């Protein structure tokens, strides 16, 4: 199944070989759409132009996932909506095991389409020690090919572990077993070290 990814027209040179079609209009500042395959274990993040996208954080800062390449592994968990029971269980499970992730040198980020302000309030209410990223308009979710669940009504719950070199070493999707994302990520980090 193909997902759609949005790229700025000027980034033609940086488009990956995985892009199957490009629709660009000259002299236009509008974003264009390209088709992209699902992000899988073994893929190199450098092949995904949105890996370089700067995302707003719940702590008021901004981050590009690519800034961690060569420095430390990244655990990125996509959750459907802050404040919901399943997402709260998942985020709190990552919180409870956060020291194990940092002991292995990993940066941990939760990511959803919620605003930075909504994410900040939720992070504070649940004492989350890691930043939550805002994926405006679900651009990364679409770029990485994360499928919606429950007949397309609910954004997918997906976890990625990206090693220090920028290679995806784990992808895990389970909407109903939110807490299992933590153990899968920890196991992938152990195996990668």
C-alpha cells in the first residue's frame, strides 16, 4: 500500500529513489505530492526526505530526527491522540522504562498530530520525561506509510527504533497492546548494541 508524502518543490535533488512519482508545478510555492512505500526494518532514514523535517516539541524547542544521526539511536513512537486511555498507557509505559532507554544511549520521542500546547499539557499531567513532537497534518505519518486502524478511523500506533547510523532496526505496530511497544523497542535496542 502506498502512502502520500509532501515535499517542497525545491527539494527535487533530495528526493529518494523510493519516490515513485513526482508532481511539481513550476513557479509554485505549493507543496507537491509523491507516492512513497511503507518504512520498513532495514530502510535508511536518509532515503526519506521528511527525516530532515523540523518538528515542534512539547517543551517549546524544535527537532529534526536527522540531527541524531551519528550521535545516538532514536525511539520514535507514533500515538493516535493525547489524553486517550490507550495513548496514556503507552506514554506512561515509555516513561516508566525511560531510564533503560537512556542507559542504552537512546533518545525517545512520542509523536502525534496534537498541537505542541496540547502535548505539553498532557506531558506535564503524566510526568513524561521525553519530548512529544507535533506531526502537523500527519506529514511524517503519511511519509512513513503508517496505516490507519479500525477502518481508517483511528491513526495508527507505530513504533520505530532507528540506530545511530540512521537505519531502521525495528518497526512495531499494535493498536490494542499499547504497552508492548516499549518491550519491542527495548529488545531492538539491545540487539542493535
